[in-house]
């Protein structure tokens, strides 16, 4: 079975990506999540420079949304045709490593210099004293809100989840016919982002998704049930109808066009809103 390499966002190299260089020109397929045109162009500049130094190798890049990556990787592995290297996440790495789908990246770690890998993420995708994914970028989940509306409403920062819902409700707007024109919150409804948020909120609530000793799910424990109940309340009160169909970029559009007052899971793209 073919194995790959992951980028953390990790770079994963898949184990059956047999890098056997011969007289025949080698094609290396790389999947990444930098879908912006300028980012794709920057990748291509790097590829062009690499190919110039290595004329016997052709590198093919494919950019795709984070929400699509996991499913496509799983399908490609099942078909025996994964890319040679790909972006991924720490959870993806742990899963693929346990199934023997990754080759180690000790040679890459040595080339980069282990001390040059950011200490906070140095042990992500690190198993049995070996790297199986090299950290590429780390992200912080941002909560971004319209401070002008927040100030105009005379609101105070919430201290609990229930208080957060009340603040988001207060920032909603309705027209003269009672129809909501601005919702309190926008969230991505893609499974990947829901999984991340549930993990973050469960950790913040003092819980875990899996038992450390048994490895069994802890979905019936109080801390997890409270998170799921919070999601249920958000959906019933401050999230727009059909929010489960909203992608990551849709949440930014909702905030930018005034359809939502708060955005959660902003990550890097939220920096522009903070600057404004």
C-alpha cells in the first residue's frame, strides 16, 4: 500500500510514495490547502526553481480546501493512489501513522534542523522518536466581532457560554416585519471545522473526547454533553438557517456583508478584520 508524507498543518509523506529515481522522469504529486491564486503562484515559483535544479523531476501541485482534503486523502488511499506529499493535521497524522500509511521524515527534519522547528509544535506528528509530519504552520482559533455594534448596544464581554449567547442575541437585527437581517454568529458547517470546534470547546470545558487509558470515546460525559448542548442552543438562537451548509470562507463573507455580527474560527484570515 502506498504511503505518503503530511505537512501540520503538517507535511505528510506517504509510505508507498516510492521515491525510486531512475532514468525515467519522476512525477511528484503534492496536495496543499493554499487555494488563493497568489499562494498557488508562489508555490509554482518554488516548483519551477526546484525543477530547474532537478530536471529529472516534475512536481505537480493541487490546491484544495481544508474541508475537502480529509475526504480526498482517505479516498485516494483506498484507491491506492494518494499524492506523494500532502498537508494534513495532527489528528490525521495520528490516524494514518496507526495504520502504517506514513513514511518517517527524519531525513527532512535533519535537513531543516530539529531546533529550527517551532518548539510549541515540535512534537506534533512525532511517534516512536521519529517525525512522521513536519510542522508547516500553526493556527489560533479566533473569535471576531463587530466592535461598533458591541459598543452601540452597551454590551460587556461574556464570561460564560450562556452569556455569550445573550450577547450574540443582542447584536442581532430585524427589519420592520420581524425578519432577521443580521444574525448573531456565523460558524463553518463543514465537518472538519465542527470537529475542531468541538475539540476546542471540550478542552476548554475541562473534558476530553477520548479516555486516556482505554482510548474509548467519552461522548456521554458531562463536559462533552454540555458542549453539544451549547451547539444546539447556538443553532436555535443566533446562527442563520442553513448554517451547516456554510463553508469556511462563507463565514467571512457573512461578517463582511453584515449578515452576522460575530465570527468564530477565524484563524489566519481573521487578521485583516482585526487590523480594521
